[in-house]
């Protein structure tokens, strides 16, 4: 985590303002990502398309290109023990707070309103799942009928260039491990392992033998599966 944070800050990110975004989807759609991990890369692309479209409008120029590092995470505070809640796919994004022009100049975006971006993200994800044959039109109509669709985007405060500690800490956070061995407690008399939540330190859940192993294994990437992706001005092509 420390090495990744240092490398990202020193070798990828430019000296411009950044923001941390978290893109999440409703519970009704999470089961499809549990049984088809290839959809995680599609979720990352949907996140990038939503950000790019929104920031192009924000800086009033279609030729402008933001830069983003998107980390895919599948776990929550308690590893999401029970299927279909065993997986909680969401994307953590380190994104430029604005966009670059072809000349290399940068324009900072105005204050962001995440509600329009959520609409774009919802459209991209539902369209992707429809195209893959994972859901039917009835599911789309059901989600659209809800007062709160379950699609959510959290936007963090602007991080100014030069704030080394904030950027490196954020880079470490987006690639953190799915579970912490320090939060596991073995109770010999009961032959049971208890997992303690990270926020309060009080909430505890038992790790049942097989369901606990299944919960942990569901977050292990497949061979060759990339969980961190680079887009736009931070893509391998642009950096090359």
C-alpha cells in the first residue's frame, strides 16, 4: 500500500487539483458481479464514461481530457458475508478536478453537483447489464420507479497540489486489503473466529467455517485480473 501510494503520487498524478469519488450500485444488481467477475471491468468503464462526460461539460470543451485512476473494490466493512451480499462492487476514483487540453494546459472544474453524474452513471450501468443480457427491461423499470435508485456517487473535498500526505493516504486507501487479520479473534473454546468492524471497534460478527472462507475467497481476483485501471490523461498511452 505504501509503495503504491508513493509510486502513484510521484509517477502518475500531475500537480493539479484532484478529488476522490466513490461510485456504488444498488443491492439488487450486486449478485451479477459475484458470479461474473468480468463485469467488474465493465463497471470501471461505466464509471470512467460518466466522469469523462460530466467533466467535459463542466469545463465547456469536448476535446478536454480528465485523468483518472479507478480502483475496483468488492468488499465492505464485514466482507459481505451472505450471498448475494457477499460482494459489494464499487469504484474508488482519484480524478483530476478538471481536464487537460491538447496543449497540456489544465482547466479546473467549477463546484460539482453529483446528482447529474449519478443519472449518467445509472444510464451507463443499466445499459451495460442490459446489453450483456444480465437483466431485463422489467428490472430497469423497477429501479427507475424507486424514489432512491440505489446508485450513489460520493464526492470528496478538493485536494490541492502539494498536499503530499493527503494524496498518498488516499492512494493507499483505494488499494487496501479486503480484510484485516488484526481484526480476527480466535475463540478456542467455541472453535470460532470473530471479525471486528473497523469503525466502532464494537460491532462483531462470527466467521462461520465455510461461509467465512467463501466470503474471503469471493474477493480474490482471478489470474491476470486488473483491479486498478488508468484512464484519460493518466492512461498508459498518454503517459507513454
